[in-house]
């Protein structure tokens, strides 16, 4: 009877690798959600042990609309023109080419 309870408890929790296989999300996305507090988790063995995620929490998260960051191409980017003049003395290897 005790063994059945232990096996059902293990089925209620998934490792990060199992979550990746079930959801199709990337490892970095899952770990970012865990670090950001979006996906609740447990580490029963301590800080350096495996991460366990409740199936119910994963299902609840996947059913809700998770905000997706804007693609990099859409973000405003400030482009600075190149500076042809260098500050400071001319390096020795460049002196012979430049003629200074």
C-alpha cells in the first residue's frame, strides 16, 4: 500500500526533461519560467538536486496565455555612425601604415 502511494506521487511530478518532452518547449524557456516564478517547482533534495514540477501547475500554465517577448527585429535599436578618428596615440603597428 505504501509503495502505491509513492508511485502515484512520482507520477504527479515531472522533471525538467519530461516537461520538455511533453510540452515541446525548450530547456531555457522552462528554466527561465522557473527562475522567474512563472512555473512553480520543488527541489526536495536541496539546491543542487533535480527540479520537480507538478503536472497540474504545468497544465494550468499551458492553458493560460503566456506573454511572449517581442522579436529582436521589432525592438528599437540606436545605430551610431562609425568614428573614423581614434582617441589616444596611434599604435606602433599602425604608425608605419598611416605614416605618423
